[in-house]
C-alpha cells in the first residue's frame, strides 16, 4: 500500500494501462474529468461507473460525455460520497473527485484543496472492494443515468452545492439549460402583521372614490341591459 499526493496522475496512469475491467465509484464529476483521466485512451473492455448525479455537484456535460463512452453502465446513487478507482490489479481510494480542482464544484471557491489517497495492489483488498462495488452497482437505489437524470442534475433541490453549482452548469450547458425559477414573493415577518382579507378589501374599497364606484356600477348595469335586449330580439326572431 502506498500513500499518494498527486491522485489524478496516479489514477490516470493505471486506468489507461488496464485492458480488462474498470470500476469507478466516484461521487462528483467536473467538466474537465474526461481529459484529465484520459478516458478517450482507455482500453478496458468492461467499464462501469457509479456517481451521485443529482447531488448538485456533477457537471451535466460531463455526465453526457460519460454516457457517450459507456452508455447504460453509467449509474447514479443518491447516497454515494466515495471516491474509489478500481481495476483487477490496482486500487486507489482517495479524497479527490473527478475534476480539475479535485472537486466538481469548480471555480475560484475550491482552488487550493489538498487531496490525498492510497494506492494498493493487495489481492484481498482488491477482492473486498470489488464485492462492495458490485453490491452497490446492483442496489435498487442505484439507477442508470439517462436524460431525465441529467435534467435533474441541472436543478437539484436542497442538495450539496445546489444553487451554487447550478449557476455554473447553466452557463456551460447551452443545450441543457432551463430558465431560472422566479424568485418567491416576500412573506410577512409576523402573522399578526399580515392584514386579514376583509380588512384588505375595506382598505382597497376606501381608496376608490365614491363617484368612480358609482360610474362603474352604472356602466355594468347598462351593459347587462343591452345583453338582455339582444337576447330578447334573438328569441323573438326565432319565434
């Protein structure tokens, strides 16, 4: 077992060299993950991934690109927070997510994060981690990342990084963006301060001049009379 500080360099190196199988349980994915991990150069015949697509910390464009490479083998679990990179010969468990700053909440706010992890080739540990991954991959809570999941990734509610991440993702995803929701109306600070409906109606009525109210009523009555006369004429003609 070996301690590593430059996690991405170690991960990218052994993933590119794998010919048989790759299994990743990495919660959060940034827009630069494909390039940094060299996914276009992977040779493994079987690649499976689990992420946390609706966490608010996955770039929808990254999810789209992952789907184009591995299709239905890209899955999501809403409880995943692990960062595990596995092949039959090498394992990396790290604090680093798949992005430039090792956090998929990309931008100035996360620059300078200190990440670290361990690399192991121990057969027993590799077997245990693979069993854990397979169970998680087949869990009823783990589902395929489809177009509907990616839409949810744009606007998760009350999840990690939600509004902050969405602002960045909306600026990146031209074909995926949706209009922002309207801001909620301000609520009364105290229930006692909110005027009762009848009181509000009386106040509004008091603001209307009596002459104006009388003219409005007169116009309404006149219009109703005209309609009645027209109906009477139509009825007479039909008779």
